[in-house]
């Protein structure tokens, strides 16, 4: 009896040591990814190695060939009550810039929405070869069905990008009329990047960025910057997804687990990461933008849009998720019924 208790205690100790070792390994991996800096940590690439051991990532990169993305497959859109928001607005004519790996032209619905594009990478094409930007664009369009898109290719066909290129992409998007700027990538701090984010804010655009997928509280950029909305990822229980970064610098959270959306060549795929979470919020921003009024009188709408999104979040359990889970219906309702404090 006594021996059995000793044995149980010993086994528990071993389990704790193994768990600690695996967690340590995970955070080491994250540090390595961050240390690369200018290689952005990406919803679709670097961090997946670290995430692959987690249950939540089991469905990563499951590709489906189907002609139709059923809304019911897009649990995130339902969870943030996008269909309820459509009774008020569908984000008509709001331009959302997707700073990413490009947007695939084979998908007619997405291609028809692209009002402008630029390729700032070494790639010979503005199309999405890597398979990330298309997924983000699909989610944005699923949340804001009447929005327009701007294809700003800042990440190459291996999914890599540099802060200086992302900064140029932000300025290009703003100068060409983007109102919402989605940045589903993260990297090290860069004065140039911060200046571009500030420029966007000053010109009336809202910048939304992923909080990163290392599962740590260290800030990533541009999400961390004051004029950029940092988005953490939630799972189907509305709690912080295991992979998601978190912390005082996170502004809001949105669905980031098993998100179904368009891929190149007419395919669909489930992706997991804060990239997808940011795309949900950019969709909500387009909805709010289309009905916002300049109640602050500063000649721009981005301050009202940000306020509506942040002030209408649903509070959820867990630390480091900012104001909580974004809600499209509450955000548009806040826009129609309130003014800035
Ligand atoms: Ca921020
Ligand atoms: Ca304003």
C-alpha cells in the first residue's frame, strides 16, 4: 500500500517534469521565431511546428475541395453575430486592405471585390501562391459581405516579409483609399513600421493586427503599437486559444481556431491562428465603418469605429484578452445608438 503511494507520487513527479520540459521547449521555439524578426510569425507558417503538438492544432492544414463555403462552416462568423449585424449593414463599399501573401484570382467572388492591388515582394505575381492572404480575404468578406478588398502583397511566396515592406504596404494602402488595414502577421519592433501605423491612423484608417501565435505574453508588432488594434485568438469555448499570445497590450479577441475559408485554386481550408482572428475583426470594422458618423468632429471615422468595436466586446473568462470577444452586432448597434464618450 505504502509502496503504491510512493509509486504514484513518483509517477506524478515524472509527469510534472515532462510537462515542464515540453512547455519550456514550446516557449523556446517561440523565442526563436521572434528572434528571427523580419521573418514574420505567421498564421500559416513558422509557429505551426510549435502548435502541432497541441490538440487545438489537430485540424491544421486540412484541405477541402468544395465549390461552396457554407456559412455554417464559418463558426466564427456566427459566434460574433455577423448575420445579426447584416440587418443593419453589410459593409457596403468599405475598402479593406489585406497586407499579406496576395489574394487568389481564381475565386471569382474575391477577385471581383479587389479594387486595387500592388506587389511589393520579389514574387513575379500579386496572386496568392503561398495560400494565406486568400484565406484572410475570404474571412473578411464573409463577415462584411459587401466590402471591397485591396490586395497589398507584402509577404512573398514562402510567406516571408520584412517590416520595411509592411510599412510601405500600409502607406500604399492608405494613399489608395483603404479604410481598414488587416495585418495578419507579426514581427519585431520597427520605427518605420510604427510610423506607418501612425500615418494610417492620422489619415483616418483603422489598422488591425494579429497578436501572434507563440502562446506567450511578449508583445509583437505592429499589434503592440498604440494605433493598431491587437487581436488575440479564441477557441469554440470563447476562451483564449492555446497558441494565442496574450497580455496587457492585447486590445480584443476574436475566433482563431479552425476557421474555414477560401484558399487558392478554388479550395477551402481550416486554419488556426491569430491571423484568422484579426481577419474577423477587420470584417467587423468594415461593417461599422459603413454606418459610422463623425461624432468626435475630427473629420475621420476611425476613432468612432475603434471605439464601437472595443466598447461592445463580450467579456470572457481569461486574462490578457483585452476588452474580450468582438461582437459584430453589438458593434454596429453601438455605432447607431451612441456617440464617443
Ligand atoms: Ca495595440
Ligand atoms: Ca471621428
